[in-house]
C-alpha cells in the first residue's frame, strides 16, 4: 500500500509527485535559511547606510554572501558528483 503523495516505480524505488527519487531534492530548510540570511543582511545594510557607515554595510553584504556560498557549497559538490556519475566521467 502506497502512502499519499508518493508514486511507486519498480525500477527506481519510491519517488515523490514531481518524479524525483527521494533524497534528491533541495532541503526546504536550506532555502529558508538562505532567505533569512538575505533578509538579515538587507536590514543591516539599510541601517548601516542610514547611519553613514557604507564601508561596514559593504562588509556586511560580503559576509552574508560568503555565508550563503558556504551553505550552497555542499549542494554544488553533490551536483558535480551526480554529473560525473551520469556521464561516467573520471
């Protein structure tokens, strides 16, 4: 008996409604964390620019960018591993 929201396939196991195998999607929590960092950086940037601290506002923006890139770095690693696996590279 199948759970609601899943479709069974004999060759690839359980997939979700979109057709992706389980475990291959982007974690929704990661998207929310990236959005939270963006909102926080935007608010800090506005506050610092209004207090005429443009240099610190730029550093805050760069720090937010580095934090988000570190969050996404593991996803990029997984992407390149999947591309190698699909095309049998290396």
